[in-house]
């Protein structure tokens, strides 16, 4: 195997790993944006006292958050 081919193969592997890492970061960042935005929207909806919207937001947050974080957040909301 030539040095060129070895270098090219190694560069391809590194590029693929880096691409995967960046995609994971983007996915995590998007999830975080959704969670924070919904938490803020939830607080705004508390003033309107619209139970159906609040329940819908809670369900979405439950899907996006890890169980421990969701439980902690829910406890702070419900008192």
C-alpha cells in the first residue's frame, strides 16, 4: 500500500469521525434549544392558565428531557 493511499484512508476516517461528532453536537444543541424555548413558553402560558397547552408542553418536554431533569423541573412547577 502506498503512503498516499494510507494517508488518504486515514484522512477519510478522521473526517468521518469529525463529521459524526459535529452532527451529534448539532443534535444536542437543537434539543437544548427546544427544551429552553418550551420552558419559557410554559412560563408565559401560566399567566393565561390554559391547562391544555400546559399539558401539551409538559408531554413534549418529557420526551426531550432525561427523566431526572424532567422530574426535577416538574416538581418545581407543581410545587
